[in-house]
């Protein structure tokens, strides 16, 4: 049995947002993002980006609005890169 969950039906748009924060703001941004509806997972990272968020929305337009309105607007967020999931 595979440890990976295979998505059979895509009833939501899925994306992964790489987030860069201002220096020493990682914890503040992390705590603010925990309250954002649509973020289903949030993890700190080492390296070029400070956090990665798995996001879900009803469609890709709503996913884009979530990133712009609720993630990029958080104080301390200085850059994001969004990777969207596709169906094979």
C-alpha cells in the first residue's frame, strides 16, 4: 500500500505557497497564517524560503485571491511563489 494519497477527484484547487519573510519575523508570520482559512498545512523551512503552505480553494481564481489577499498581505511576508497542482 502506498503512503501517498492519490487524488481521485479534484473538487478543489490545490497549491503550495513558498513564503519568504522579513528577518526575525518567521514566528509572527507563521502564527498569523495559522488563522487563514484555506491553508490546510503550514511548515517552516530552512533555505531560500521560510515557510511552505498547502492551500485549497474552490477554483484557481479563488486560490489566487487567497494568496494575494490573505497570505501576501500578512505583515512580514516579503515574497511568495505559488505552485499549483494539476491532475494527471
